[in-house]
C-alpha cells in the first residue's frame, strides 16, 4: 500500500488513507499506536486484536458492516487492519454536527441498517457493545442512504467477557452504555439493543 494521508489519530490508533499497489483501490489502514500496544502487552495482551475483528467481520458477512480486507503485524511489531474506504460517507456524528436533516423514512432506514448489522453479529455469536454515532457511516446510494457499521473493536463473545476485558473494566463509552453493561462486563445481545 502507498500511504496518501493521515485521516485521524488518537492515543490508541492512527488511521491513514492508502492506495493498494496491486489493484489501485483506496483503503483505510488502522494502525495501533506503539504506546497503546505496550500498555496492552503490560496487561498480558500480546495478540493482535485486529485479527479477531477481521475474523468477526468475515463471519458476519453483512452489507451493513464495512468490508475488512486483511490484518496483521509488521516486521517492526505494528498491528494493522486494512478495510474498505467509504469515500462518500460521513459518520452519523458528523451528520449531527453539520445539522444534516433526514426525513423520518430515511432515518428509520438507517436505524434498520444498524439493526441488521447488529443482528448478524448476534447470529455469529458476538455483541458489539459500543454502538455510537462515530461508528456508523452514512452513505448516499443514489436517492437513498445506507448505514454501515465501521468499528468492531469492542466486540465480545455472547455470554463472555471480551478477550481484552478485565473485571471492573468496560468496553464502550459510558454515555452510550446500557445499564446491564455497567453492572456486568459479560456480553449480552441486550446491550446492543
């Protein structure tokens, strides 16, 4: 891949836009920050969590979940995830900030898209646990809109804690967490509803 530009960066990850050298298509590459990787290692989490995200996205196989292409670890030890670049989309958060107004049928359709993505995750044995506007991209499809779930990093197996969870730690942002998620870190489908 040839990196074109930095899309965003936070304490955990940096996201870059890149072009595939073989096929020339644009992709988003998410790379775990070195300090965050070290923090995970100090807690005993040595595996690459992007590999699980790739497996889950592939198993779910939903048009309402962003397509994941590959995941791995570079020779330098950097964990990365390559996924589809949703060039024409904006996050639901960006739509809210920009005061994008949607009519009721369009808004209902987007909610249905998210519900179908989450239902598919539940069918293959996983709970998202961190649904919020930043994780949904709204795409224009002709005269219609489509919602696509982009982030699967807080996923947990139904009935179990996620691989990276420790008792007393939560997956997600408190503003969007279901009460049962705060009381019990085990993953249950009800937390996504």
